[in-house]
């Protein structure tokens, strides 16, 4: 694969391949994490699931975003993840390229806030910061030091406080 890649929208036929990529990247225990519980029964946000294809390995990168609601008034946010890159194609800019591309589209769609549980040095390269301690809670165990946010609109985190839930649970 060349250093250049082009993200393309994830298709329904890609989902089994993406699932395989996620198992390669994170292992089958990934489904036990609280972030996965926030995605159960939800549908990824339209237009924000992207993949990178490789002639040799097929899908080598994938990203999706999921609708969330925060606190008693249900401040809308997005959950980034999972973001995965095939182990044989890591450190080539695929993950950062997918994030940059998809975050730009999320902003164009009018989304204001993105959160995730992940590695601060990695996600910090596109502007993610640590959520202030005690500001957001997940419905299950999570490492508060790995809870990150990115404002797509200045001040978007200001009014978000409390329990983070899947947006469809508030309907």
C-alpha cells in the first residue's frame, strides 16, 4: 500500500470485515467495555462511518461515530469509536487521516462535541483533551484518565455534565 489512502464510506457489506478488523486490533474482549455498551442497540451516525481499503488486506482502517446524550437534559454528543487500523498497516497515518476526515464531516453536519475513551497522546494529535475529573460519568467502569473530548464548536463541553448514555435510550 502506498502512503496515500482515500477514505470511503463504510457499506453494509463492509460490517463483517470491519468486525474482523476490530477483533484483530482489540481482541474479542473489546465487547465487554463500557464504550461498547453505549453502542448496543444504536445505529452509527449517517455519513460518519468510513473505511480505508487496501488491495492486499482489504479493509485496513475503520472509524464510526455514535449518538450520545449527556446529563439530565440530554446534551447531544458523539462517541468516536471504534477507530481501528490493521496491525500490518499501523503507523502510516491511516488512523489520523480517518479521524481528521470524519471529524471535519461531523463538524459540517453540525455536531458540536465528541467524546471517547482512549490514549491521550494519540488522540491529542487532533485536538482531544482530558475531560475534567468528575464532569462526565459512564454507565459502567471506565478509566477517567482516558476520557477525552473534542469541541467542534467552542464551549460545547461547558453545559455537558453528568451521565453519558446512548441517545436512543432517551426517546
